[in-house]
């Protein structure tokens, strides 16, 4: 007797579907122009399901911000772990980190557009932004501190240097986003790093 095995539909990760939907709509319509109902509809879940995972739209935005920052940091640190000459020269380490970060942005355009819109936005809770900058991106803080100890990087407050580093990165990504033909041009990529490095190094 032949048994018929029912085809099982793959389980849908509703929380991730909500995050993916929010990412798309926040980028396309902005935070204030996007309703929780539209996020739920776009994710093909009930509005109640959205509120089960995220008590408010603000919580959803902050969770999305942290999750993408963590993904960014994980990918960068993974790439850095394969760098053979890590630790031998601070500027070389900084350039490798910079170029890996640019690569990540070019590979994840919608997530980078999200960063461009919300990294400096008051819609992101201050504590969440601090967690992302000082906790998740701890490897940047470590590089700045190491450079200051070696008197290679300017001796300004680390928090201020981190903000400058972040601003320089967002400016470069804006440039490459607006001019995609330059994204893989070695001279343009090198120029973007040199501008960053000059803003950070000790005089």
C-alpha cells in the first residue's frame, strides 16, 4: 500500500517577515509615512502578530536598526578575520576595514539606504544609537584607541572621533550611492579612504 506524504509548507518566520517589510517601507515612505497596518499587510501577517513581536512602531524601528548594525558588524569582523596582515600596520588595518565596509554597503543597497536615512535621525532612541556605536561597532572604538596610544590618530575624545568616523563613512556611501559607476573604481575607493584617514590622523 502506497502512503501519501503531505507536502509541508516551510514555516514562515513572521518576525523576520515583519522586519523585512518595515525595512522596505521605512526606506520607501519614511518612518512617519509608514503605518503599522501597512507593515503588517506587506508582511502578510495580522496587525496583532506585529504587536506581539513589537509593542510599538518605535520599538520596531529600533530593533531593525540594531539588527542591521549587528549584521554589518558581524560581516565586517568576519572579513577582517581573514586578513593575513592584521595588526601589523594601523593604517593598513583601517583601510581594510574601510573598504570592507564600503563593499558591504554596495552589496546591501536597501540596508545602506536605511542607514543613510536613520543613522542621524531623532527617531532612533539615543540609548539604541549608543549601543550600536559603542557596543556593536566596538572594533572601530578599539582601532581609534590603539591609534591614539601609538600617536597615529588625533588625540580627541574617542566618542567624537567615532562620530567623525561614522559621518565620513555615511558621506562616502552617499557619494557611491549617488554615483554607482564609481563604486568599483579603485582610484575613487582609494580617494574615499584617504579623505577619511586625513580627518582622523594626528598632525
